[in-house]
C-alpha cells in the first residue's frame, strides 16, 4: 500500500528515536567510532545513512582546503592529501552533541525512503540541474533498502553516453524503473515493527492511508416531457444545439477564471490539508510538472514552487501561479494545471 507521510509527526518520531538510542549508548561511552556506528542500531539503513552524512560533511570540509599561499593543484600535494583523507577515514570519533542530530536525520530519511522511495530520491538525490554518474553511483554503497530499485536506476544511468546527465533525463530514467516497482506490504510491516523495537511507531499519526473515493453516477435517463409535441428528431436536434452552445460558452472562460475560482470543491477538501506544496509532489508528478508546465526546465519549476509555497495566503499563491501560467502559456484544461491548483487549495484549506 502506498502511504502519505505526516512529516511533522515523522520529525517528532525521529527526535524521540534519536534521544532513546543516543541516551542508551552515551550513558556508557564518551564518543562513538566508525566501527561502532555500523552496529549502532538494529536497522542497517539508519546506520549507513549516519555514515553517509558524516562522509558528505567531511567532503564539504576537505573541499574548502584552499589557500592563496600554497599550490593545492600540485600532483604531490594531491596524492599526500588523498592518503591523509584515506588514513583519517579509519579514525571516526564523534561525541554525543554532534552525533544526535545526525542520528535524527538518518532515522527521518530511512522512514521517508522506506515508504516514499520516489519522493525521497527526487528531493535528496536529484536536486541539481546536472549530476555526475559517479555521484549517483557513490550513493549506492549506502543504500540497504530498495536496493533493487536503485540498482536498476543506476544500470540505466550507466547506459547514458555523457558523464553528467540532466535532472530531467534522470527523472525520466528513474520514472521508467519506478513504474514497474512495487514494495510489498510485508516489507512495510517489517519496517514498522523493527523501528518499534526501539521506539513505538504510531502508524495512525505518521502514515496517512490513501482515501478511495467512490464515484457515484447521478445521471438519470432523460424522460420525455409529457406535454411535448416535438418529434424525437426535433428534440435531439435541439439538445445537440444546446450542448454545443454550452460547450462554446464554457470555452470562453479565461485562465484568470480558473486561477481565481475559489468555489469550494468537496473532492479537494476530502483529500485533506497539506503543509507544503513541494512535499506533496512525488517524483512522478514532478517529472510531469517540469515537462508539461515548465518546458523541461527544473530550475524554473523549483523557483515557481518555492514562490507559490511561501505565499502568505491562497489569493497571493494563485496570483503567483497565474503569473507563471501567462508567462509559460499553460493550458487551462490541462490536467497538470488543475492538479497544481488543487495543491494550492489543499495548502490553504
């Protein structure tokens, strides 16, 4: 079953989880080492996300090793620096105050990745306009769940000729793999039970089950008017004319009408309020929005969504969306246009 996540509750859970496991470990240790991190919890993915976070922070630090007084591009210096980094990697030592935030993030990301792998990948791994193959392959060493999904994605990435690939193309490749990927309910149940051995995982608070809406057909067969003297052919002709006329009138509505329409929609309301428009957009949907509404440009998508998402009220958010619609020529009746506006409505329910 595909769930939605209440990210505010997930954040609370990650904090409580971190407090419990860190409190237990650091009650008898002053610091934690690299080998201890790999066995820190009974959840491999949490442990490996901790290691990944430490190494990525470390890479950021070493990349800033530049000076106007020394030649860091010298071959001997590069080799010495590489040896130093390799040596230092065997001596990870982290104290409680620095370690707890990393554990919180690893717990949060593990559960996010477990239940919404497409959403997690799109919002954490595919965030730049162009990404190097090697960068995506490097992340595979830290993945312990959904390994088949990520491996198949990397296999497609490897087939690309260029070493740097556009995010739009990466979305397409990942979407191709994800379309045929199904996570079993047993795997999800195991994830919940495993986390609960450390700290109780309240599914009713954290996971939102999708609501199935029953479509009710309210159309009735037209009954002939008792006083009608028109022939069936004349009635049909009149109805056809009325239908065409109604469609013509409907077609005159402008984009402005769509973006400024605030009439209550029971279906939208039934789907529930969302805290963030960006967080509510899955990888598949992002791929569709980028291509259908933003002419394949993920940077324009990011800019627009950030602006709409940060609007103080629905009126302003719709004005922002309308501005982009006019600039980019969105079609009023396009599904993606209506879906984006539905997300705006759900944020401001």
